[in-house]
């Protein structure tokens, strides 16, 4: 049983403690609470460097100190505080940095509301548990044999066929009916690879529809997207050793993952507003009357500074879009402003929560909208890599990881 | 007999002093006891459910963190019920703590703006101050109906 230490403030009074424990139970883990003495809490400033007025935050910090001094107490850590609490946001980030700096225990941080459910937490918990449980499998650097990966995403379904460390077939369809879309993408990949389905030794599945699709096709591996995207990103970018940062701006949510030797260390998964997702770029393309595949090229010709846009909320973002066009702004400036706005949201809301270390790798379908990685480069002041087949990252990661099970 | 709310609202020492003087102390542990001993245990350990932060909207807006509103769902009704209050400044965690500084600020504000008699005290740091502390509380409580 994997032990996840919960360091938190407010979860029990928000009424979500049962949900946290249910999510942990679903992924085969249990929540533990490291014991500390009153002296540990009173002395927290000496060891942690800061003390705050909220007692429960000091308790969380004292528990972090205890875990670092006794790493056998927990296999992983989840740091959770109330959404919209400034004091807690500072301490949440400091606890994560403290544990990262003093141990190798994986940490997940999350800000919750009373509406947080076990389902919201499931993917994050699953990734945390996988990092602990399958370290050996995650260390795999080469794909072997003939394997397939399917990424059943919220907007698109992707599939790849891999043979001896090479991608030999790909398929990409919009997600409509989850099972049919998976079958269509899979068929397309098989056709392009020029093989028979029966020859495939194992299939790995990821994405929102992974449980349904995985069960339907009897997949050997059903895995959340944090783990497979990390593996896929470092594999395709040839950055399997050392640190890396993976950014995936999806159709429904965004992931920022701090990776070390191909294994996710810390990550955040956002999705509070569609204004910071691929959906907003789709909407922008539609409003500008261009195909989504052309939006990036158009954006590269524009300057975001010429348009006032903030897509923190997709409704306000759309208002900015309509206003700017009605004021005569150029479509290329509007396109770049939309890309900049999405990148800025991810930078402000998520990249503050992970260690951004080079190489920075952008993946997923949105990374092909050229204006988006360009905007991220301007914000981070580092070169952003977009590997070949970046849109198939989840499927590649699944095909790579499932090949590791062939030897078992 | 008056209903007296104490701050910190989890302080058993202050609660005991109030009860000894023949008044009703309004403290959070009693409310927590009601929840944890209820037959319908939905969310251990405190049995606070997502409904409590919604009830807390009576005291704080939706953009106030859910943990504050959840705590206020327990403490707010006690403030409404209170006829007098004792507030101890800088009490230290041994005296009692709601765990959240924002909740503490809101609780003090709501007590002070309610218009009931309030005794403000500093937390005693030596024996002489402690005796004076108890004496002041006794005099305040003695003056209540």
C-alpha cells in the first residue's frame, strides 16, 4: 500500500476529506498524517524558515520537516490548501520546494474548493502513485517490439504504432463517441503502419477515456496522462536523462510537469477556466475565420501588444476578442494576443508551482499552434522545444511504457 | 444566565471560567461533538460535509476560501446566539486555535460589530497577570444578568 502524507489546511472544514481519502483508496493508496509534537510546531520557523499566523499551516510545515527528517514515514506527499487563500498559496509552494530540496519524495500540490471531488483528484493521485510504484517501468528509455498507444483526449483521440523505438503509424480524429473515436484513430494508425492488428504485442491507453477504451480493447496498460506525457515528451525530445519541464496545454485542462530522468517529480494540473486552454484558441480561430492549423502561422506575424486581451475567463476573453476586432485590430495581432493570453495564464497559474528547468518541452496538439510556444518563450525567456509528433505525445508515452511490460 | 462566546472559540480554559460563573459558554468543541456523534456520519473525522462551506456563505462571500466558510458554519451561529463575549488577544495555540488566521480575524470582527458587551484581555505571561486575568473575567461575568 502506497502511503501518501497529507499536509493541508482547511480540507476537513471544506468537507472534502472523505473525497481525498476516496481518491487515494481508488488508486491503491492510503492517506497518512505524520505525527508531530507541539514543540515541533512552535519550533517550525527554526527548521523551515517561516512561521505564519494560521495554526494549521504551521502544522503542515512541521509535518513536512518531520517527513524530510524521517523519509520512511511516507512514499509521497500531497500538499492541499484552500483555493483563494494567499497565505496558504505561499506556504503550499514553500512546502513543495522544501520537500524537493531535502528529499526525493514526489510531491503533488493542489488548491481545493468545497466542490472538489474524488474524481477531480483521481488523475493526480494516480500519477503520484505510479511515480512511486513503477519507478522501474518509468526508467524505460527505449521502446521494444511492436506496440500501440491510444490517447483518448477530451477534444481529440490520438493513436500511434511503434516498432523498435520508432513511430511507424499515427492516427488522429476528433473525439465524438469515445469508443468509436478510439477505434477510428487506432485503425488509421494501423493502416499507416502497414501491419495487421493481430501482430501488435500490447496496447497502452491514456487520456480521459482511458478506462472505457482500455477495458473495451483489453489494454495491457491503462495510465493517466501525467506519467505517459512525461515519458513521451522526454523520449521524443531526446531528453531522457537529467531535468526537463513538460507543458501540455490541452483542450480541457493544462499540465505542467517537472521531470527528472524521465520520471515526473512535481506537477500541476489546471483547468479552472477554459480561457487558459486550447478551447479558447479554437474559438479564436473560428472567430477569425481561419482553420485552427493556420492560427499559429497567422499569430507569428502579429504583435500581442497591439491588442488588450485577457482570457482568464473564456467569456471575458471572447469579449476582448470581439471588441478588438470591432476596433479594427489586425487578425494577426489578435491571433498572437490570444496565444499570449493562454500562455500567460499557464505561466501565472501553473508554472509558479513547478520547478521550471531546461529543456522546456511543449507537447499536445496546441504546441503545433506556433504562436503558443513563441509566447511561452517570451514569458519564460528560454528556448521552448516542440518535438516531432508532439501531438501524439500521450500515445507515444503509452506505447513506450507498455513495451516495458512485455519483458515482465 | 447569559450566553457568552469566547475567543479563541476553542478555548476550554475560558469555557470553564464562564461555566463556573453560572453562564452558558458558547464554544466550538460542543458543535464539533454534535457533528462527530451524529448517527449519520458522512465525512469523518469531523463529519463536516461540503454543505457547511455553503452555510458559511451567510458570514463570508463565495470568494473567501472554503476552509474559512466551513469553519464559520460552526462558529457563526455561536456568534449569533451570543449575549456577551470575552476576547483574548495573542492567546497562543495552547489556549485554543481555529487553525486559520483569516477565520480568527472574521470571528473577532463579527463579535465586535454585534453590539454586545465585550471584555478585551491580553494573554497573561506570569502569575500576577494570570490572577488579574481571572479577576477581570470574574468581574465581567458577575456584571452580566
